[in-house]
C-alpha cells in the first residue's frame, strides 16, 4: 500500500497509526481503501479528538453515511481516541488524480479505466 506523501507528510506516530487505520476501510462500492482512493484529505489530532477532512467521489454518494460510520467506528477503536469529527469538503473536488498508485492499479484490475 502506498500513501501519497501529500496527505500525511510529517505525521507523528499517532497520526501515522490513524492513517493506517483509515487505510483498513474499503469503499463499499469499489475494491479500494479510502486512503488509496484519495477520499481522505487530511487529519488532525488534539487531546484524543481526531478531525478527518474527507470527500466523496460524487455529491450524491449513496454510501456516504456508511463510510462515515466506518471511519468513526474504526478510529474510536484506537487507544487514546475519544472523539471523531468528520468534515466533508467539496473543494477541491475529488478527481482520479487523487488515486494512489495502488488505488489506480486496483481499479484497473477491476476493469475501470483510470
């Protein structure tokens, strides 16, 4: 699995662990995790509270509630994390340029042209 350095450059041990936790969550509609899909724009941690900035591939994404629930559940399972705040952002919009190399390869293997 490869992460774009743009999204987690300079992350400390806790932040790196949280990025890895997010990479365990697959998009329910595609065989790619949220990080490799480029849906996670960033995260911050302060005194047990995680704030995740994320987007979706489309504004009407039918899986958005499921994805946000999966993120909350997974991050709250991490030691020391007591609260998870999710900020959905639409600017900049998601494009296939946000895919990691692994994400792009997985989608191509699934038959999608990216």
